[in-house]
């Protein structure tokens, strides 16, 4: 996600990560395989703002560089 284009939507195909805590964080954020998300902005502070659909609702999250 750290290199994704602003305003584009993506589908997470897989998560390859050895850090169990990071995988748990992503899962709790709602990010996992087959999840759709939209990159809202690539921020100056190296965070990434994303939009995640959740049923009929949408919520926004900000990911730091290690998670993005």
C-alpha cells in the first residue's frame, strides 16, 4: 500500500508477513485477503489513509509505514 496510487481501489490478494503482531493488527483493522480498499492519500508523514467498506458502512484508517 505504501506505493499505491491515491484515489485508486485495490483488492488484497494475500498477506505475506512473518510478524504475527502486524498480521493481527491488519486483521483487526479489517485488512485481509479478498478485502477491497481505496487509497485516499499518501501522506507527508509516510502514513497512508485508506477507506475500507464494511457491509453497508465505510470506515477510514490511517496506516503507518511499517503496516502500509
